[in-house]
């Protein structure tokens, strides 16, 4: 069994920061996560939510501009919006 000075649970932003700072001071660092590397924010949390919100905001802004130069039927395709969010997370 290996010994570590610091063992971090979670590979999200905070876990990565602590691991890097501890390693920079010469500590032996272990880090583990039960899901893919990157934590909740980048994989399932903040980042995907922001991308979906951007699609919604663009749609709403376009609707508000209908009498000021935006023409045609507007609709949001949620399948495409979710696929867009998945590509960038």
C-alpha cells in the first residue's frame, strides 16, 4: 500500500487546485473520484447549465427583437441544444 501526505476525494476544480498546491510544496498527493476526471461542474453542473442557458437567452433575445429586424418563426430545438452542451463539456 502506498502512503500519501494528502489524499483528495474529488477531481473537481477545488480538488485539482488543492492537489496541485500540495504537490508544488513537495507533498505526495493521491486523488480519487468515482466519476470521470473533472468533477461535477465541468461534466454535469455549471458548464452544461451555462451552455443551455445561453441557447435560451439567445432565443429570448431573438423573440424580443421580432419587431426590430428579426423575422420568421423562431423555435428552440432542445435536442440540438443538449447536444451542443455535451460537445463542450
